[in-house]
């Protein structure tokens, strides 16, 4: 399995509130994660950093049997998200400068027997296989609710004035329920986890073109980041890109 994790500040922001990382345990279970923080002052980067660091701690200390199958990974994610949410929510209540902070969370557990996504917010996961790019997650956003209710089209959603208004995030409410999505992830497919700084600036056609080029995983990730910056780069841009091969990095 080959992978890369990249987080870029973009062209307009003075602080990077995104975090992206890939962690590998001694039993070769892998955790890829992207968190896009939000909040006043520096609160966004506090929330995303807490999400990443706490999730890594839970991941590193978990028993191996918690990653044996889809059901055990689902249970682990649900408990981890509950703990993460409580930690971030309570921190925001006790630190005035962080009140109202939150973060998206997009994480993938990849073990020998199962592969599972955990999703909160509007960061996105895509699968790329045999030239086809498929979005695996649904945005937890106001605009996506309008699309699903048939009130606006997907094309209208792209330019909607409330496009960036998300309705679910980690740490902003006392309780949160993530989407848990089992993955098939066939051999030689790609899994792309990214913040909206990438998905808002690079369309699916261009993503597929880059992922289909004969270059390394790292180079593909860098090309995606570069194109998002060339297209404006108004937001932070982060990704974890995984190629499901039997080879190592």
C-alpha cells in the first residue's frame, strides 16, 4: 500500500486550519485522516489538531481485535468519535478564545480484513478505479440537503451562496453521529481523502486525469494541491491519497 499525506496553507489564508496524516501500527493497520478546522481566531487549527492527535492516541492504544472486521471497526469509530467530540466540545467551553470551534473529520481504517470510512462534515472521500472517480461521502451541508430534497440541482449547488455552511461538525454539539461507510477498495484502486479546499477547486474530471497519470502517489498528491492553488487557493488544501497495492511506500 502506497500513500501520501499533504496539507497546504493555500494562497489566501494566514493560518492552516487543516490537518492531514497517515498512521501505521506495528500490526500494519493503517489510519488515514483529514480534519478541516473552523472557528474564530486560531480555534480552527486547535480543533483539527486535537482531532488528529487524540484519534492517533486511541488508534495506537487499541487492541488488534478492534480492527478485525467491519463491525468491530464501526464500533471503534463510534466510540472514538464520542470521545473526540466530548474532548473538543469541553475544551471550547473552557477556553473563551475557542468557543464555537469545530472540525470536519474524515478517517479511514485500512486493515487486512476490512476497510471502513468515518465521516463528519464536508471533507470528501473518492475512489478512483479503472479511470472512474466515485464520490463515497455525502457532504453534511445545508446545500447538500437542498440537493437531496430536489430544491436545487448539483450544478446550482456549486455556486450557491451558502455552499460552505455545514450542518454537522465535530466538537460543536454535545453529541454527534458519524457516517460509517464500509469500503471494498479493490487492488490498484486509489482512495482520496480531502478537505473542501481541494474539492471546491479541482473538479472530478481533473482529479481523475491526475490520478490516471503514470506518476508516483506523492507526485499525484502534489499535482492535485498545485492545481487547487492555481485555481485560486482561497482555502487551506489537504489530502491523504492511498494506492491499494501489495507494495509498500
